C-alpha cells in the first residue's frame, strides 16, 4: 500500500473512531435524560399517592406538581436536543464510513494496478530474454 493511501486510511479511521465516541456520548446523555424523566414521573406518582389522604399535603402537591412539570419539560427539551444531535452524529459517522471505504477501495485498486504493472514488466523481461536466446541460437 502506498504511503498516501495508508495515511488517508489512518486519518479516516481516526475520524470514524472519534465520531463513534461522540455518538456514544450523545446517546448516553439522551438515555440519562430519559431515565431522569422516568424517575421524575415515578416520584410524582409516589408523591400523589402519599398526598391522597391528607388535605394539608394537597396544598403542598400544587407547588410540587408545578415544579415537577417544569423539571420534566426541561428534561424533554434536553432529550429533543440530544435526539437532533444524535441524528447529526449518525449522519456524520455514515459519511465518514463511506469516505473510509472509498479510500480503502482506492488503495486496493492501486495495489491491483501495481501488481498488474509488475506482472507486465516481468512478462516483458521474459519475452526479451526469450528473444535474446532465440537470436543467439539457443532454445
């Protein structure tokens, strides 16, 4: 493999790995936000059940529900943002994979062409050797 092809493949592979790490971070962040929403929902449900029997707790629940709704809404915005970022990262990763495959294909084609050229040179050398032997009167 030529130096330029190896360099392109190495750089492209590094880019793919970097984008894979970025995507994993984004997915982890999104999943953590989804988990926080689920925890908020479970917490709100538990608080509502606990407050069912108490009039005093009913007043407390009004403020609690408002705060819970606000926190939940903020988490949903974070999830939406992470999903958008995740799609962009997936698209970038897909393009980086395509570029890597193109570079690998070009490198392989260059290797094949190099082997073919070497074969042609070898055949030409053998033909020339055969002609010289024939001209010298040998077989």
